[in-house]
């Protein structure tokens, strides 16, 4: 059963890659894929439809991503920029129309929730939760502990010695407990620790490791679990989508934490890719080995940047990059969501962080869908019944 379903998805996936590259979905290929598998209340077109065209019954095939996501049983999310959500109606409408999961791009980070020591400010994050409730979206929590975007009172205090290691440990515990408690029942999962392993596959040399020692990771998970025993708790990092030394290190870390009965539930694969680096062909294998540990997986921050200027070949390559992540997720029973790190180039973080690069999202600056958008939609459309085996 499980195998048959995977095989069907694999067929769909391969067909879609080819179709995306050709720029259109071949009816012959699509009709080789079993059944439309539509939810009874769905008016999405079946897999035999070419995107954007009318099919029997006159329904257009092109539904928003979230309609196909729902049918495939894989929530599709985006990071949300709260300033854009407030100021830009087109942005807001697109978040609502296209996605059924949201992640705060910044407003749940420590720097933003406690800019002044002892004064918690969840207003912007609460606004996102409210928006998500209104639009039937799940909220994925990002992030409780990171080495970036920390409040300056905290980093300064550690640097000048006015915050001792013991005090820092208490501050971290309080932060995690306060934040998890505040959002109890509102978020489905938390990135408990973000980017704790470095590019050489060692524990990252951060203020947390230096001040608290390696036990801070297990502590963070235990504190989060105490504050909300139901929410799913994740490790999250970049460059771990395929098999490599860094994902090996996560596999070892997760194995050890589970052995020590630390309440870790999942691995978040950020998925910040670039067309100039090529894409791993071991994403499925990698996701599945975490599956076999009994962990959930999520694609948490997918984007595929490119050296500017944009051209057709790069856009096609970009579509393939997104698909390696999406297909890995669709083919892994425990993969719970596929989230892009922003959906429009208008607000993407990439140009500000990677000189000379950009165009990393699935829609251009005018919200026009790129080949990557269509490839993702086609893959979801073809993916068939809920892919989850458990
Ligand atoms: C980025 C945001 O997109 C930017 O707006 C912010 O200035 C810096 O952080 N990995 C993560 C995310 O886990 O939190 C980062 O988000 C991107 C890399």
C-alpha cells in the first residue's frame, strides 16, 4: 500500500519535472498517472488538465496552491513579513489565497518579542496568529533559540559579564517557557533550536554553547515540552536537505537526543538553495532516514536564489530546485509541510544577504507566478491522495 502510493507519487513527480521543463503538461504523461483523487468538495481539475485550461465541466485546472495542497494532504506554507502584510493588500490577499500554513519571518524571534528586558511584546506575532485563524491556516513557530536576532540587552550583558552563565540559563528557560505558553494551542510546532550545527558539522560556536555547554540543546527541548506537551518540537537548519556531513551530524544528534529521551519530534530542513550550486539528489534518502528514526520532517524555509540577472534557464533550474525539496517531502510519509521563505521577490530577504543574488521566490516582484510556482502546483496536483503513511 505504502509502496504503491510512493510509486504513484514518484511517477507523478518525474512526469512533472519533465512537464515543467517542457513548459507544459503533456496529456499523455498525465493520463498515465492514476485517478484524480479529488476531495468530494474540491472543484480542482483532475490531472489530465493542462494548467490554466478548461477541462470537462469547465473548471480551470489552476487552483491556488492551498487547494492542491489540501487534496494532497501536505500543507503548503510561506514565511510572512508582517510589515508587508500590514501595508500591502496584494501581499495579504496572496498569503490568504495561496497558503494553508504560515511562519513568522521575524516577529517570533527573541529580538522582536523582548526588545527590552522583561517586557514581552507579542503584538505582531499575535496579529499573524489572528490572520491565520481567519484564513484557516496553521502556524509554524520560528524560533525559540538562535544565535542571530537576539536582543542587544542580552548579547551586551553576556559580553560585558553582567549576565552570568547561570543567569543566562535562567533567562533562556524563562524565554522558552513564556513564549511556548503564550502560543499554546496556537502553533502546531516550534523550531526549538535553529542552526546549532555549523558548516563543518560541529556544534556551532555560539554564545549558547560557550556559556551553557552542549546540554543547552536538550534543556531547550525539555523546557518547551513542559510548557506545551502537545506542540511538536523541531531542530532546524540549512544545508541539510541531502546526505552530507552536516545532515549526518543532525542524524547523530537526533539519535542521541532520542536515546536520552529528550522530547524532540522533528527535523526542519530549511532548504535555502541556489541554482549555481546544483541540487542534491539524495533528498528523499535523507528525509527518509529521519523518518526511520520516528521523527517528523518539514521543509521550513525553501527558496532558490540565483546570480542576477534573471534568465529563462535560471528560472527553469530554480523550478527544479524547489521540486527536489517538494518531491522529497511528498515521498516521505512523515514530512508534514512544505514552506517557502517568502513567496514574492518583492520582499525576499535574499538580495539583502547575498550580494548579486536574488529572484529566489516563486513569484516575481509583481506577484507574477514563475515557472517554480507552476512546477510546485503541478506536482501537488499530480501527487494524488494524502501522502502521509501515518
Ligand atoms: C531571515 C529573515 O528572512 C530576514 O528578514 C532577517 O533579517 C534575517 O533572518 N534562516 C532562518 C531565518 O532560520 O530566520 C532567516 O530569516 C533566514 C535564514
